[in-house]
């Protein structure tokens, strides 16, 4: 049997720096995204929605690397610069809204081609520090460590954690497997809410308008942030970013928007999406007026049960080690960071950061060995 191979197309790199070109490459990018099975965070729609609604574009710049084979995209490394704290950082585009970062690449795209893409992306410099973060264990960007050419990337001490629930054969089985106290708290919370009216948890239908639910989510989130002394532009009244990002999830058919209602009013919301057999919880909030009943936890329990009842194998709470995420988690995945210096200022900043980390580590070890030292 003879196998006839087609011509090997030459590869070329393009660096996108403006919104017009970003819009133009949408079809090719989405075709690669579907072929590669990428997460929504690496989709063209997600990056474009972020850039279109970013309130601080003056402090940012697009630097999206494309690897072409003829007319087809073989890889996308969507990066952007961001000026903050006196430094210019090179990081994932839409980094603030993306829980997992990676290069989007065709399955047959070799590591050497991705290294060449990074080399050209970083050779243009114009940044002080590259922080390539939130890399899952199988991320292809991990292979850029010590890659030839361009800015040298090395493992950095920054890590984040993703908590997940898996291993259940159904919603009832999962709930029955929780501790007696957890089951009692769930029933108690439900009964407390019922004292105020009818309680129901439901999935927002595809034909229902999203705007009222997102407005309620934003109001609840602002309430919670104010109580903590924080703000977040994503949830500012009238800010376009959240509706735009949720719109991308809906357009791609990934959105699963859950609400907990009491007496007809929404008291908890969770913006979720489904990919690769996994329910991913993107944004959640609850009404603090009902805190005694733990409405956020009730809603989590309900969408976990829904997920396992509908054949999903995992519920992923995405980035963050918040206590409410660890309550149900059965596993924790460490997300790593690569860092590199693009200037002398960047090298000095990374060295200073490493020195501070070493000092913190030394103090932690000293305090662990000596309770008296910790008290001092």
C-alpha cells in the first residue's frame, strides 16, 4: 500500500496589534478553535469581546501571534501588554477574565513551531516582564520553558489552584455521599428560605432574556464587593464586558445559567458553561440578606446534582482557593506560571521578586520551627 503525502506548506508568523485585523481573522481562528477543541478562553469570540469592552485600552496593547500554514491557522498565542505598577507586562489577552491560559494549536503542530512563534512574539520586546500564567498540567505553553530564541521563560513561584468535583454516577448518589452535616445544612437552608416564599432552582432557558439576570448578578456582586471594600470593573453598573462575555458563551451553545429564586426574586446566580464533559463555574454571587440560609451553597449543590444527572463527569470551580470552592471539591489542580524578562528593568523586577519570595519562604520555615518567633 502506497501513502501519498500532500505538499508540506511553509509556516509563517503574523503578529496582530490592531482591532481591525483581530476582527478579520475571526473565521480562521474559530476553525482552528473547533479543530483543536480549545477552551472558550482561547476562542476568538472571547478575546474579541474582551478587547472591545476593555475600559483601559490606553494601558494595553494587542500582541497576538498567529502561525499560518498557507491559508489555515496552525496556532494562536493570544497575548497583550498591560502597563501597571511602573512596568509593562506581557500576558494572556483577556487574562483577568480567563481562568486557564494556553496556546491554541492544531493537534499536529510541533513544539518547535510553537517555540518559533514565541520567539518572534517576544523578539519585538516593548515589555518588561512576560508572565505566562494559569497553565494546567497538559498546557502546550509549558513546553516553552527554555525554548530557543526570543525571551527565555523559566518557571516562576506564582501558582494558583483549581478545585473540582468528580467521580459521581448521579446527582442523588453525589448528594448521599456528602457528610450528614452537609445534608442537614442543605435541608435546613432550603426550609429557611421557604419561610419567605416558594423556593426553586432552575436553569435559564435558551429563549429567556439574559439581561435581567445579568443585571441582578451585577447588583449582587457589587453589594458583596462593597462589603469587602473592593471594586471590580466587570460588575460596574452598565459595564459592557460581562454581557459581552456571557453572550459569547450563549452564541457558542456553552452557557448554563443557574438561578436560585425565593418568592419570585433571584437570590443567587451562577454563570456556568459546559465543555469537554465538564461543568465550569465562571461567576457566582448571592443576596447577603439571605445569608443565614447559605443560598450560594444551595445553588452550588443543585447545579452539581444537575451536572451529574446530565452525564457530566466533572464540576470545575475554576481558579481560586476560596473556602466555598473547597467545600465540595474532591481534587485540586495546581496551575503554574512561566516568567521572563524583556528589559533590564524587567530583570531587576524579577530578581527583586525572587528575593522577596525567598525571604517569605525563610520566614515561614522559621516561624513553623519556632512558635515563639511566630508570636514575635
